[in-house]
C-alpha cells in the first residue's frame, strides 16, 4: 500500500483502483473526435463539458483541458471519484448507464443516486483533511452541483439537494462510511499516496 517512489499521486490511485477491481486509465477529451463532437452537442446545455468536467466511459476517465494541464493532486481526486463509478458500472452493467441517463419520477434522478455515491468520496476526503469545517464547505459546494445545471438539475432545489447529501456527511462524521467498500479502500489508497 505504500507510495511507490517515482509514482505520482494520480498514478498511485489508478494502481490501487485496479488492485481493488476498478481498472481505470486516463484519456483526454481534446484528443478524441467523439468527445469533441459530444462537447459540441452539449455546449448549449453543458458548456463546461470540454474544459471543466471529467467523464468516465468504460474504463477510461476522459479529462478536460490538455495533457499535463491539470495538477497531479486534482487528477488523483478525480480518480478517487471515478473509482466508485467504475465499480458501479461493473456491478450493474447496462443498468448503470441507462439509469444514469434517465430521469426517474421520484423527486430526484437515478443520476443523483450514482453521483451521491461518488461524491461521498469528496466529502470523506474533506473530512479527512480539514475536519468539520472542510466537510461543511464541501457539502455546501456539492449542494450547488446537485441542484444546478452541472448535472442537469439531477436533484432540483437546494433543500432537496441538502437532504440528499446530509446523511452522507453524517455517516462520515460517525466513521461508518469509511468502513464500507469501496470507501475503505479509497481512503487507504489516498493516505498511502502522501
Ligand atoms: Zn460522477
């Protein structure tokens, strides 16, 4: 589990994700014709697709901007988030992709369900690195993501988004989320990458 010499933090996270059944590699949206096309199609509703968001498809994390433009630490955080998506994809197969894309008539979307599972990692790392203050600030930031256009209003209304995320923060404060898989493995990998 130790941080191998010469291995960057992101590389370490990729290595650990593969060890724990979530094989992933990095790609760049600007280097593929199909991602550039999707970026053009999504521009009216999701202008940040090409230069501000990472997208995982199959085992590839497509990063925004140019190769080398993002700090290693940020890529490591992206890998930690996509690690959860990759596991869910492998466990649920086409159901993951279908439900991610579809709206469900239950007040929030299935996309919010999957993203809450993945963003639990951001909340867990915020708690790990900055305690209550960082956790609360990260939760407030995520409420905006969940309620707003970044994920096509997957959890519309700030109140609803708060109700969606608050139980995750509670589990983190209690230390119970960190005991479950994949979060236990992700946290150990993160600690080992320092
Ligand atoms: Zn995600």
